[in-house]
C-alpha cells in the first residue's frame, strides 16, 4: 500500500487526544503533519468531483467566515497573528486529511480501534492511580485521566468527554462486528469506558454517550444494540450504588459522600448549571447592537472572564455553539447549521442503509456534548483540545465515506 502521510497523521489523533493533550505536543504534530502534506501529500490538494465536494466547501465557507477578522484588531504584536494563521492552516490540513483517509475504510477502522484502545488504557491506569495512589474518594472526587501533563492529570470534564467518545465508538463498532471474539473485546472495552465516564461525573459526557446510544437504537437491529445498552446500564447502576457496594467489596477503601446529595446521580443534579448560564449572560452583555448580533464580535473578541466579572474564572465560553454565535454571530451559526445538516445527512444515509452507523452516533455524541462544553470549532489547538475529535472527525469522515460509496455504487443498486 502506498505510504499515505495523512493516514499516519489521522491515526495519531487518538494517542494525542487521549494520552498527551499538551499544547506544545499538538502544535509540533500539526507543524510536522502539515509539512509532510506539502512534501508528500500531493493528491491531498486535488479537489474531488463536484458532487462530493459539497461538505468540504461548506466547511471552508464556515471556517472562512470565522477567520475573516483574523487580521483586524489583532492584540499585541505579530505573534498572535502568526499563531492564528498556523492554527487555521492546521485545521484545514486536518480536515482535508480526514476526508482523504475516509476513502480507505480500513484506515478508519484502525483509527477507531486506536481511540478505543488508548481510552481503555488511560482508564485502566487512571482508576487505580487516582483512587488508590492519590487517595481520592470514589464517590466524592471526579475521576481524571492521570497520564497527561506529566502525571498531573487532565481536567475531569475533558477526561469524561474523551472517554465518552471512545465508549460510543466501542458501542457502535460492537453493533457492526460479526466476529465473536472481537464483539467480546468491544463489550469489555465498553464496560471500562462507560464506567470511567460515570466516575468523571461529567454531565455533558453522559448526555453525549446517551445521544450516541439513541442513534444506535434508532438505526441498528435490537439484537445488535441491546447487549451494549445493557453494559452501559449496569455501569450506571454500579456508579449509582458505589457507596453501598464498595465497602462490602473493599473494606479499607475511602468511599466518601457526594457533595450536596446522598448518591452520585443526586450530585449531578445538585451541581445545577455550574455557573454556565451566568457566563452566557456575561458574554451576551458584551455584544453591542444589531450589527454584532448578526455578524458577531469577531475573531479576537475576548470570550473568557476575569476576576470580578463572575464568581468563577472561565477560560473559554464552555459551549462550542455559544462560541460560534459570539464570534461569528447569526451568520456564523447559520453557516454552521448548513454544514452540520449537509454532513449529518450523509452520516444518516450511511446509518439508515445499514452500512456504518458509527459516524452518525459519534457526531450526535459530539454535538450534544459541545452544547455546554468546548471552546471553538474554528481552530485546531483550542483550550480543551477535543473539538477536532468530537465534531470534525465524525462529520468529515462520515460525509467522505458516504460520498465514496455513492460514487462507487452503480445507480441500479438496491441500497440507492
């Protein structure tokens, strides 16, 4: 098989996102990958035929609008401008690479297996270290991926969302796998990953995982999805009853009591909106006039909070779609909606045809999770660093794969 630099680049996404979400690591990888693309990836820059380029062109239009203010009101010297240009080039190269890799379904399968495997590895390392070596309370302290940042741990929300992505990938792959051994391994992986998601107590991750499972229920036969749903339900029941189950199994383990509630599920409800609506109100107060409502506040508009503005310091808008409206206005949201509709339609065709439900499930998971988490969809190295994985990967891979199958299938085929 001819060496494909973007096949290698896309395959590294799981490792980077799950195990090493360091800003400098991602930036070095992006620069290396982009350089290789220009040197060896000549075919990357050959546009596909008219019918199959629609989603790609919509992505370019949306990103172009979000980047349109990149050279206006630039803060500081030339460094922010150069950083933004490199970041924009990186995500453009990433999307083109994913589109190309999706033309080889075996590469997609390999990539998702890597995501599932690295997610399981991170969970198996993190659970005993976090609750054992670090002495955290099982019910009180929310699980973190302990591997990143040289062992300092990844923020619990990011950890939960990444594990949820891997869990949905495992559940969706299980519904499409025939081999008994692989199905057993995927169910075992799903048990570990869904358990890790519940231990993070990240509501966006739990809701996103639920959205992905709902897609599988709607598009796959009941005998295919019911074992996966049973595993997730057992993991959720175990999480809910940790306070009574763990003392019986491990007498010396510190269990603790969740804050504001007697059960973990009650703790999820007791946390309310966690200050997000106050943040959204603050962002809305910065928008001045009808012009900014329609066109947004621009690329460099400050979207974080400083001391005295809120009772908590928010480093980003905590909502990828909120951020799109803040920076790109109604126009940006409309362009994103058109792009999402076009890509989701292709993913839905794959799922309804019984060909591949994974990408619609992953896209549903990502979109639901990004409603109240995430930074921006217009950059590669955002603050949380998971937007390329949760949104762009399933959208572009699913659309590209669907277009490839449509092109290669005779018009008289029954699936069409």
